[in-house]
């Protein structure tokens, strides 16, 4: 079992930056692939970024590629999402999610995730 707690959300002007953090506990962190999803009001939850167990491989949604960077620090049991050049369309609740597995994988399917955080709000003003 894994417990996930997100932080770092807030209000930022367009063009600004935020760094989200997600701290994991309850299971060996190095055995979980980590991902970020987001959901705007009235829209379905969508994949944003993912990173495999070792941190050697990552993937991004086309809408954020080149602006967002996912990383992890296994010594701190933490995954990060650095968000630069933020746009109003990035406004959403951002969720941290984890997938248990010994085999390295980048998880990008919502129904494939095993554990979810409660989310943190990101609001980008124009």
C-alpha cells in the first residue's frame, strides 16, 4: 500500500512557474512508477507526465511537453512536477498517482494506477 500527499499548488500568472511535490509512504518507493494527472472542471481527468521506478525514463502529454518536467528523488520518497511557462489552460486539480511493479514502466493509463493522492489546485490567471 502507498499513501500519496501532494503540495505546491496555488495561483500564478500566465508565464509563471510552480513546482508540485508528492511524498509517498507505506511501501518501498523505488518499486512504484509515479505519474501526474490533472482534471479541469467539466472535463475528464487526463495524463500529464509519468516517470518509471528508477527515474531513467519519463513521458509527457503533448500539451505540456517542453514546459513541464517530472523527476523523482527516491531517497526522499518524493516525485516532482516542475511547471514552467504556465498557461490558463493548465488550470486544474493535479493528482499524484502510483503504480506498483518490480518491472520498470512509465504509467500513463488512469485505470492502471493503483494509488492516488487527493490532489492540489493549480490556477493560472491571464
